[in-house]
């Protein structure tokens, strides 16, 4: 018997957006798995604190905020036009993306912008899927091959 192992394809949309001052950001849609997993892990930590398994401290509060910003860094896939203090272009890496989202003076503006665009991309994809599903169900014939009308199935819900 031949067994084929299939790798799951990870699909998410990404697009370049004009940010400000000539900066362009490559942003992934909000359905990117690593973003959602990072949010989930952040939520687990918060739940542990709320349930008393972990102590809530000033340090843990700051880490939680930075954890959220690090999650958003998973949506930032590239950029052009970002210049460092040394007047040289900042090269993209995930680590640099995290630093920009957590430790720069522009972090808040970048986080808000990235989240808005990531949600927009996710919503566009969901709308496209809904349209495709709607088309496929509305194009199904309601007649049998002999021309008789098909009965609509009854709902089992009361």
C-alpha cells in the first residue's frame, strides 16, 4: 500500500499598503496562523492571571501588552522606506518587525494601521468565499433530469 503524506497548505492573503511618509508595508490578512496562535498564547497567559494561577504584576502587564504587539508583528511581512537613525534603510526580518512593533516611537501607529489592513484583507477574502459559496448553491438546479420540480428538504430544526 502506498501512503502519501500531504502537507497542509497555509494560505493567507498579503498586500502592500502605503503607510505614511513614503513608507510601504507588506501586511498579511488577519487569518495568518502564526498571528492567531500568538494571540491565543497571549490569551492563555491572561486567563492564568485572572484565575489566580499567575500573579498579576506591573511587569506581567507590560509583557502582556508587548505580547500583543509581538503577535501583530506576525502580520508585518515586509516594508520599504523605513530608515534607521543611521540614515540607512532598515532591512526586514521578523525580529526587526517585532522591535518596530514593540519598541519604536511609531509602534502604536504601526500596530493600529497593520491591524486595520489585516482585518480588511481577511474580510475581503471572507466576502469572496461567501460569494463563491452563494453562487454554487444558487446555481444548483431545482429540477430533476425528467423536468419535475425537486422538493426542498425540510429542516429538522424546530
